[in-house]
C-alpha cells in the first residue's frame, strides 16, 4: 500500500508521550500513530456490536415468542 505523508502539530508533552510509547513497544512513532488510528477506526465495529446487543435485549421477549423459549439464552454448541 502506498504511504502518504501526514503532518500534524501537537504540544511537546504529547509528542514526547508518543515517542515514549513507541519506544516501549519497539516500533517507530509513525507506526505507533498508524496503529492508534486503525484501532480508533475499528471502534465503529465495537459500537455496532454494542448497539446490536442493546437491540436484542430490548426485543428479547419478541424473539423468544417467535423462536421459542426453549432456545432462550442458549448458544449453538
């Protein structure tokens, strides 16, 4: 994948924190920042799963009625 340069301005404390965290992990600051952005972008997936779980809890009774109470709370083995 082609790389694009991205210039950002942060205060010195933030820059030093990034340097130290990257050093602790044994990676470059560039890679550290890239991983942070990818992780943050992946959180949209977590939000979706949480919303789906809330939906299922809200409509639990409807699903139990439709699909049978004997299956309620059981997962396929």
